C-alpha cells in the first residue's frame, strides 16, 4: 500500500509536471511565431524604407536629370577629352548660329547657310551628307556640328584658299536619301569631295539613337503600373529590367539587320546598292568620295556590342574601293554618357562632334586631301 501511495503521488506529480508545461507550450510557440514573422519582416521593411527614402532624396540618374546636371556632364567631357591641337580648339563664329532650324538653300530645307548654286571660282567645295548625327540633333549651335567644325579648321589652315563644307544632312534619312540628293541637286553643285556620314541606323529601320544602357525614353511610361508610379524603389528596379530587355532587343535587331539573311538584311543590301551607285557617280565626275563610319555611342568603355557590324561596313567599303574613315577607334574607351545630348538620348553632343571632326580633319591632312587636289592653285 505504501508503494501504491508513493506510485500514486509520483504519478500525480509526474502528470502535473507534464500538464503544467502544456499550458506554456500553447503560449511560447505563439510568441515565438510572432517573433519569427515580425523580426525578419522588420529586417526587410527597414532597409526597403531606407532605400525608398534614399532614392526619393537622391533621385535616379534619369528621373533626377536637370539642365544643370547636363551642363556638368558637358563640362566634364570637355575636361576629359580636350582638343589635341591648338587649331582644333577654334570655332568660327563670324556667321550667326542657325540654332536647330532648317532654311531653304541649295534646293532643300537644310540646317545650313545660303551658299551659291555655282561654286565660286578657285574654291574647294565639300558636300556632307548624313542623318540626325551629322545634322546635329540636340546640338544647339550648328557651328559645333562636325561638318561645320571641319569647314572652320580647313579655312583656318589655308586662309588664302576658300573652302566650303556644305551640310546637306537630314534627320532620319537613309542611304537612299544620299543618292537621291546627289542625283537631284548635289552633283549640280560641282563638289570636289563628298563626305557621307554612315551610321548603323542607315541599315536598321528603327531609330538607333535611343540609348540601350540607360532609361528608354518612352517604354516605362507606357508600361508602368501603380507601384512603379508611386515607389521610387520599385521604379528603380523596373527601369533596369526594362533597360536590359530593350538592350537585348536592340542589339539583336541591329545584328539581324546586317547578318540574318536577305529578308532581315534587306535595308543593309539597299544601303550597299546606294553606296555603290554613289561611288560610281562620283568616279564618273572625278569627285573624291569618303564614307565616315559613325558608331552608336553606347558601351564605349565596356565591351562594344557593334564591332562586328562596324567591321562589316568597313569591309564592304574597302572591297569596293571606297575610302572610309572609321570613327570607332576615336570613341572606344570613352565614357558614353559624357558624349550624349541627354541621359536617354545618345545623339552625339558637341564634344562628340568635335572628336569626330578631329579624326576626319587629321585623316584628310595625313592623306594629302586637305582640301585641294593636285594642281590646285
């Protein structure tokens, strides 16, 4: 009986000891569950809130753009990439700036001064053709566009011998425009040299100036939702996803235009036909022809995505005995966004135009083509 009593007491106390923790077991897991949820959640929300606040104060590179910031970028570009010779610092400002407007001259609406239809006796006339890069899209002063800088430096180099560099470029034009203008008006101007600024856009149907490694100009606004509109952090990641997608699509489309068979490369084939017709027309008339291969100014300080396409244009020119001036080595290694007119528009700014003009000027000098043919008085 004693043993039974002891066992009963022991059993009761054992049950009591087991039942008492069972009350805490219902409470502790509940608190632990709250802690398990709230601590990681706070650990996530605090950095997110901090990042959101930081982006609202600082702003993203594109959404936080201001004219003052663009002025600073241009100033940095001038300091990083100064002119290579004293002559190349000069800008001829004896004529007024035409701004960003076209004027009727030489049979077309051009961003150019009034030149006589008949070439003045003893002068050397260069006719420049190109698209928006050569027209000077986004450059407020036409005297800072590379064709006009070239004219300025040629005149300063040979002040006793008049030189004209006529910029007959048109934004959005393709190689067909160059041929049509020459046949309609250009050859009648009696040029001594034709300079064609050829860019990848001439063989690619869409505008090639929208930057592929910065915020696309329109895509986010067309696709954004509530969170993108109201959260800087969500927009920050959203824009980078869009940029990556646009970048992949853009590179693929440009590459397809050159290398994916006759249907996809139809515009490049047409451009080749235009260039061959221009080369034939210039040879028949004794006109020097130079093709300026102007690269897209993206990823210059990284792995440039369009080297193969540039090489294809250069190969075509050399194979058909067309002199070409490849500007890609001029720009490789430089910081791309310092050469753009805007953070989301990679048209060359005035520094990029000066760099292009320097290369063209030096090429013509070194080859003895600046700017007079043999026997020029």
